[in-house]
């Protein structure tokens, strides 16, 4: 493809990416944003955080925040813009990598170009990418994916030309990717799969030793990174802790793999489906749907055998296996981590794997829908569906951001003391983090009207809408809070020096206010507002 066409596609992806995420680019900060960006605004450039879990070591991630704060200060637009630009570039790299990988297949140039553009477009508009792109703190996945794809693309160029410079670029990008997020540790395995797929490596046995030497370079960098990271965080595992990262229970891995496979193709499913997906074998609807899907497999096999010869079938099967392997290896570093089928929570873990699921979808459609008009019509329908769901999900992110900003402002406007006690802070809105973390940092770094010495949170509340209500009843010496939305719940409940927790359940709290040694304001979250209960 001529370079001017590639430049046109790059510009198209950048414009489309900005349009697709236009309803969140001006959104306020959320949750971890306050803690991470706030510390940088205050001059704390520590590259290690999360010691309560095990420690995260992501210096490039921190550096990107530092650059943004130098340009934009505390204005969220610039931080969102960085995420959207890198996401659009990732879509373009998905397009380029698809072109290179498809190069040796017995497809027409037009088909290769169409499949590659489709893969990039699917990745760009994928509704499961909102946590990585719309949430500023999801940037680690976006940056790591960018440098992983750049490294993979450079390796593909090296495999064709054998220019040492291209290998050096690939190894350098791999190193940078590791400094963005630890999930980049999968790259040596991706390079191995891609390298074995390339014809020049498969045919020429003399290249095998050279190929293994190159792979050894990647693993050497990985070992050095693991050692350096361990020194910084003081632990080999780090991250969310050994209990998650080292959980290799077959049932746990099976469930996570199924969830990741679904979410790499589909957006968050409606919560109404949980009733029969929770116990699928007891649901007639699920069984009928599963049988219909299973019936499509032999149909696809029959059609392929009619349309293609033995050599073409062998080539297609090899390529499909390679794509599945790329997906599984890219998922390997995060396979232990939880994501959900019904909310955006954890979907950032499938950001890199979805590069290969999008290419798999585009390629399967091309070989099973041989008429280009039919293929194009279905692609337009899928992209339309993706766009609508992306817009809807981004509205939730925008709503959550408005809530975080209003909560912060209401606390500042209503507080009369420098000690705050918040009975029920909004944790997340339908899985979108509001103040899962960061409320004290929001009050410390993102407003200058008042200074608070202490902010205590008794309980965090998962909410389904900003207007969810709670019922409060008071008796001498006690205070009870009851959630009125059956889908809401309390989490991470604790007592404080001023408020003692006497009883709790998923939907209720029993509290005993005690005498405080210092004056404090008591706040309650109800119907989207922080209400001052009393000053003690």
C-alpha cells in the first residue's frame, strides 16, 4: 500500500477516535486519577505505588502524567486527549500489523487491505475499551499496548529484511512497554508465535538458530526487568498480591478465560442476562442459544470445504491457530485478574488481547463471507453496534465523572471543620470507579478553597445510578442507614475514632456516633449529593 494511503488511514483513525470519545474528553477525574495525578501535581514523582497490595512499578506511566501536568496543569481535557490519541495510534498499529501478518497468505491485495482496515476499525470502536481509554488511569494499558505493537511491528520488519537496526528498535520498544505496565511481559511469546508463522523462518532451517537467539534477547530483557522491578518494589510478585497473581485454580482460570473471551468480542452484557448465565445449564434460553451457536461450527466447516482446496484450508487453519495463540499469550499476564461480563470493571485487561480478537473476527468474516458486499454490510452493522454501545458506556463514564466533581465540591462548600467523616462514599457507578480510591487526594490536590487535615470514610457504596436513595433513621446513641436499591451494596466498612460500626449487612449499617476529640463534620451520600448530617 502506498504511504499516502497509510497516512490517510492514520488521519482517519485519529479523527474517528476523537469523535468516538468526544463525550468523555472533557470529563472530570475519577478514583485513582486523584491519587496518582495529585501526587505528581504536588511534586511526588515516585514510580512505585500500591504497597498495600504488593507494589506497582510503572515509571513510563508516571512520566506521561508528568508531561501532561506540565502542559495542561490539572485540566482533565489534556489527560483524556493523550489517552485518545494513543488509542487511535494503537488502532493504526493494529491495521499495520495485520497487513504484515497477512502478507504471505494467498489473498488478494484488496482482501488483505480490507481485513486489516476492518481489524483496526473494530479495535478503535470496541466498546470494551472504555476502561482503558475513558478512564485516565487506564492509560498504563494503552501505553504498554502501543509499545508492544510497535515492538512487534519492528520485529516483523526485521524478520523480512534482517536489518539489525529494526531488531534494536523492537527490543527498545519492548523495554519501554515493560516500563509502562507489567502486562508487556507477554511480548516474547507473541514474537515467538509471529516468528514461527513467517514463511522465511519456517522454510529455512538455517534461520532457526538465529531465530532462537533473537528470542533469547527478548527474554534477557524480561529477566533484567523482573530483577529491577523486584528491587524497587521489594517483592517478586507485587501488583495485586500473590493471592491473585498466583491463583491457578482450574475453575478460576476457566471462568476468567471465558469472561475475557466474551468481553474481547462483546461489550458489557445487560445485567438481566445474569439470571440464566449464572447457572446456564438450568436455563432453556441459554441451552437453545448454545446449540444454535454450536450448529454454526459444522456449517462453517462444510462451507469452507466446498469453497477452498486442501492447501488453502491448511493455510487458513494455521493462521487461525496463530491468532488464537496470540490472543491467549497476550491474555496470559492478566488471566488471574477479575473482570465482569456485565460492567466495565476489569475490561482494561483485555485491551491488548482484543488486538488479535479483532483481527480474528475480520479474517473469519472474510473467509466465510466471500462476497465483499455482504462482508462489508455486516462489518458496517458490527461497527454501528460497537459505536452505539461505546457511546452508551462512555455516558456512564461521563456521569461518574460529574458525580465525582459534584461530591468534591459539595464537601468543600458544606464543610465547616477540617476533619470530615463520610458515612457512605460512592465507590463506583455501575462498575465505573467514582471514589473507589482518591477521595482524600481529591480534596487535597484538586481544590484550593479549603484545607482538610483528616478525611475518614466509614463505608463505600456501590451504586447503580447517581440518584440512588438511602433511608436514615436515628435513635438516641445510634444511626442506621438502609440502601433502598436492591442492586446497591456497602463494601469496605470500618469504624473510626468518632463513629463505631455496631452491625452491618450488604444493604444496611448500624452506627454509634461517639464523642470526637476534635471538631468534625459528618456527611451522608444520598440521591447524588453529599448531605451534611451534623458537625460534632
